[in-house]
């Protein structure tokens, strides 16, 4: 628990808030702005707005954002003698890995919260849509946060291994591209084992684009539950892997 | 001295793994362009019918793939190439060796820029070859293709110069990478903007001006690249880069 608290204290002085706030707002601005610039109305109200905001965001900006956050969380440990100080603490590698992962999970959840809030504000203030964002998209948002977890855990491991800030982000972009390719090719079995594919697929739930059948049905809900289960398993594997590597590489 | 500085930048790239990042850029752009075109509904028929402009569809797909991937990866290349100086006290070392920060930045642009030019030409060539292999029967629009490739090269170099200066001024790599990610959203918005508005968001908006063909419901409508605007961007980028690097020379370490 102390490691988790320490990570949140470190985050206070970082620029993580910039990623958490600006990236989702850029997605909302881009999705909503493109609709305004194209002069086309929102044919299906909230559904069309959600689709335009979330689908592109899930193709790679979200994965790149999570990768940037992971680089940010590990950045302090690569400076000066901080890595030695980290490893000299009387805590296990698992505790350090879980602390980093918990901070990342909180940031990705906050990022999704900003996206939902931004979409609601755009829908109401810019487009004057009636009611509010349908509840199903709030559930999809929870699914997106769960699907972010294995990407966060994997990127945390990569950022632990790479001193550079940009290199893990480039790997994240490559992974996102590979993940989208698997989803587009409907290679479901392989996609279930690739964190980036799960993330991309989660952002498409209920939109009807790429591999998604459209409105969420009972079968779709079962698929979503399977996606969440796969995400949790991959998360556990990635965190355990990060901890195991950290135990064996105590000097940067 | 400058030649040595550029050679030194190439030596630094070995450990910075710039080559794999450039390879990701080339392969990613090629794959995305081909995927967009070859999975387009009815492409097989379109490839046999010159009247339906199959090359325009491929060029439009290339025009979509380049600005989606280049902003982030160019930001990564630039930030890695400059961060090594922040991390290892390279600015001071270079200055004591007679190489001012401004000249070091210019050497970095010459070295990374040559790779970016090669990558841009290569990805354009690979996409054209893929079109031929896919059986497109229409005559290859060489002038349009080469012109668009040249203009995209100018925009890529302007963006690279911007990121090099940004990385030199701001040691926190998050700022450079963040600008790259935000640039993708600007590019996306620029594709829907009228040309006059896209000109106001340099350098990202100029991708839309360099390759204005758009993928529509019935193939791609060919557009006329705004060559003069892109050339002016290139000239402005040169002037700003030279001024910014000269300013770096007057800055205290």
C-alpha cells in the first residue's frame, strides 16, 4: 500500500494531468469538430457523436496516451540515482510493479472520465442533443478502462526496461497498429491474447464499425464479458512479468 | 567540421535505435495505405477500370496514412536524437569541442532529415509498387504522384525541424511526444477544413494541402495539391529553424 501511495505522491509533480485532460478533450474536439466542419448533422444523435469521438480515439491515440503515461510514471526512476533508491527500499519487486500499475490504472480511468464528460458537454452545449449519453456507453466506458489495464501493465514493463521516454511510446503505436489489424482481420483468438487488440475492440463496442455488430445484444454482452476476463488475465500476467524482470535487473 | 558533426549524429543513432522507428514508419504507412485501398468495396473491379481512378484511391489512402503515423514517429525520432544531449551533458561537450548548440541542431536535422527524406520516398515507391502488383490497369500518374511525394517530404521535414527545436528547448520529452499526438488530431481535423483554414495550422494542416485526394463512397476524388502553400511552408520552416538555432547559440548553457 505504501508503494501505491508513493506513486501517487510522485505523480503530483509530473505533467500527467496534461495527458489525462488534453488527450481525451482533443478526441472530443476532433470528433465533434469534424462533424461541424463536414456540415453533416448527427444522424443518430448520441450514438453518432460517441462513434465519431471514440472509434478513432481507440485506433491508436488511446494506446499512445497510456504509453506516454507509463513512460511518465517510470521517468523519475531513470533519473539520477533514483533507480538504486527504488531497489534499495525494503519492498518486493511485485509491490513496486503493482504501485506503478495502480497509478497508471487510476490515470487511465480518469482519462476515460474526461472523455465521457467532454462528450456529454459537446452533445449538450454544441449539438443540443436531448437527454444525456445513453447508459450503455457508460458501461462501455467501464469496459474500455478494463481493456486499458493490460496495455498499462505491459507499457509499464516496457518503460521500466527502456530509459527513453519516446521508445515505449513508439512500441505502443506499433502495438496499436498491430492490434487494429488483428481486429480488422477478425482474428479473434489471437486478438484475445494481444492487449492492444482488446483495447481497440473495446472502443468499438456498440458502434457497428470494423468487427462490431452494432447495438449491444445479449450475445454482445457475453463477448464484452469475455473481453474483460481476457483483459484481467493479461493484466495479471503483465504485472507479474514486470515484477519478475524487476527482481532480476536491480541496476538500471 | 559540419560533416563530422553529421557523421557523429549517425553514430549516435545506432544506440538510439532510430532505424527501427524509421522502419516502423515506412512499413506502417505502406501497410495502412494498402489495407485501406485493397479492402475498399469493389476495388478489384475498380483496378480494371481506368475511368474510376484506382490510382487516385491509392494516393488518397497514402495521403491518409502518412499524416496519421508521421507526427508521432517524427516526434519520437527528434526527441530521442536530442534527449541524448540533455541526458549526457552533450550540449556542453559539443560547445567545448567547438560545436555550438545551434550548429549541433542543424547537424541533427541534416542527419535525421536525410533518413526522413529516404523514408518518405521509399514508402511512396512501395505503395506504387503494391498498386502495380495489385493489378491496377490505369496508367500510372507519375507527375501527380511525384509532386505529392515531394510536397509531403517538405511537410515532413518542416515537422521534424519543429520537433528538433522543441526538444532542444524543452528537455521534458512528454511535451514533444504530446505535440506529436495532438498533431494527429489537428491533421484529422484539417482533412475536413477548407484550404484557407488548414493553412493556419502549420505544419500539420499542410499534409491535407500536399495530398488533398479524399476517399469517398465511390473511389477517390483527385484534388490539386496546394504546391505554393507547401513551398512557402518549407521556406518559412527554414527561416524559423535557422533563427531558432542561431538563438540557441546565444543562450547560456
